[in-house]
């Protein structure tokens, strides 16, 4: 439906050309400082009209907090947020040949078949405009994760069409074995990613190649897809709910709920199928924390920070594939709703490639997944701590490192 999460619950509302879009966020911890200034930066990164490589729809996407805070502090009650649609143009869709055709590869046909009625303008709830509520909610989750555990979430564009930041090679069929790629995951920041706007690929040469690809398809009234890579650093150990709510399963669910997504891979991904287990396995070693205590860490990270569906403390990283936007300006031969044949030349304002604007959306959904998993683990640990200590021989987590470690 339109709600995500069990403990940190987000419900989004709105269509692409209605009066406003937004969300209600339930489960936000009380006592956290929060204003629109904490949320607006991600909204601005997501908004349309950023450059000549995006849709020209001119929306400022100014977020307004309606409830759940007082004097800039969260109350623990539901937080309502809205963004007003200012540049609505439903006339771009009504009263034209677009009323006669289900747009190829769009949701017009499936929504009409499912509900018996559909939004007459834009994509309705299938439009990427719906993701505004996700980004607003994600900014709240992200602030808590940063304050409580120092979690950092950074996304960047890793490919457009057949132009890649790190293309697969015989030596590195998966980027997870490429030291240069792993170094990037350890050090990349949002500020660095945005230096390469509007494409948001953190490499000058690759960014220029990707720009030319997008411009080519834009100038031909066509579209092209690409991929977004995400890294989540400083994730606590132990997040994830086996068996069916494994952390990577929840991440995959969240990413594939974003409009236009067609694929998800975590860690070594599909390229890892070409690597033998002797290389792919992540051996353990010891590390010393800042407070002098020892802990187990993995020497490599082909697992992508998750083993058995549970976070292991290493950085979580994954890649999301986005298809070419369905609505294009080229004339396409297709069928009408009343079973005739004809030619559709779609009107309206649409991105030639969605991946640059998808970056903050992927970050938002990542933060919602980690936040929900963290709150589930908090509940488990709180309940466990109320029990008397175990005196059995069952294996438990050691309080100190074993001798010789």
C-alpha cells in the first residue's frame, strides 16, 4: 500500500498534479531537534528543474512541517509534512491524443485495470513526484541515525547507458574486488558527489561521458537508464530480522519500490558469481576500537556488510538499476484504449534520465530501512536486558576478547 515500516512508519500521499504531496511519519523518537532546515537540503537535491539534463518542471519543493514538533523539537507524535505542487499543468495531459492511449511501459494501463479509474494527468501515484514524502521522511530518519550512531549514507551515479564509473573487467568482474572502488566507498561524501552535478558521478571523465549520453537522448526526444550506487557506513552490528526480513531483503524491497527501478544487487552482486569462494569469502580479523577494546571485523567486504541477513559492522553497499523513463517525445506506434491502432507522441515535461535525481531518493529509502531495523533491535535488546543473566552453557557473545586474539 502506501505505508513503509513497522516501527518507524511512513505513509505518503499525493499524485503528480494534485494540490500537494507529502507524508505522515509515526515513531519518531521524542526530544530530537528538528526543523524544515534539516529536511530541505535533500528536497532541493531531488527537485525537478535543476539543470538542462532534468525535466524543466519548475517546483521549489519547499517542505512544511504540519505537526509532531514544537519549538523545533520532536514530540514523539506523528509528524505531518507537505509540499505544495506549484507548477501543475494537467492540461498537458488532458484534451489531447494522450487521453486515447495507455503510454508504452507506463502505469496508465495497469492502474486503470487494477482500480477501474486512474489519474488523468501525469503518472498519478506511479509518478516520481510521490517520492517527495519518502525523501522528507528519510531526512528525519537520517538525522537520528547520524546523531545516535554516526551513520553516513552516500549515493552516486555509477552508470548511464553503457558508460560506467567502474566497468567490469576480467580482473574485476565485480567492483567489490577493485581497491579503487572500495577506497571510494570509504571516503565519498555528498559534498563531493554534488561537485559533479548535475550527473552526480564523482569522476570528471566519467561524468563528462555520461553527460554526453544523456544529452544525446534528450536531444532525440528519447530517454536512457542507469545505476545508482549507495554506501551506508557505521551501521551497528546486529540489524536485520531473519528469515524473511533479512536486511538485504528489506533494502531490496525498499529500492524496488522506487519508480523506474528494475534491478538491485548488494556487495559483490552478479559479478560475484564469477569469483571463486577462495577469493569471495570474507575472513575475520581483529581490530582495536578507539576505547581500546578489541572486536572482530572482516578483511574484505564482498558480503556488502550483511551476513545471514544481519549487519556485520562493515559498510553496506549496493547498486540500484533504473530503466529509461517511459514517457518520451518520440512518436510511437501503439494501441488505443478502445483497441484501435495509432501513433502517440507524448506531451508533458519529463527527465531524459532519472538517475541524477534518484540519488537522494535512494539515500532516503536506505535511511528508512536502517532506522526501522535499528528500532526493532532496540526493542529486542531492551526486552532481553530485563531478564536475569543466563547461567547455562549456551554460547553467548563474549564480553572480552579470547586469549591470543
